C-alpha cells in the first residue's frame, strides 16, 4: 500500500508540474507501482497474505467469543488470570 500511495503522489506532482518531479521521466514516476505489483506477487506466492487473513479471522473469533461470554454475564478476564493447577500438584 505504501508503494501505491507514493506512486499516486508522484503522478499527481507530475501532472500538476511541481518541480523537481515535473522534470523526471515517467519511468521513474511509475516505479512505485511496479514495486507494488512485485510486493503483491511475493506476498501472495509466499502465503503471507493468507496467514494475515487467517490471523485477523482468529482475532475476530476470539473477540466475538469474549463479547458473547460477557453478554451472558460470565467473566472472561477473571478466568484467564486464574492460575491453573497442574496435575499432581498438592494443595497447601
């Protein structure tokens, strides 16, 4: 996304004839868009995009569960902060 924003700004500066960008070749103005395409191709082929989407879905799922448990009047935070007894641990 940053590449697209930079590319858009450069195109606007070129079209509005703002110095020094107005003197640059169109090739240099369009380089950020090419970099964006390369980044998206890498992110898709490496699975980065899919991992991020799965992580966001999991975060939404956890938030939804917590919200629903709170709506039922149960405490989510208190349960998480309780120390869990280990198997075989003795109570004093």
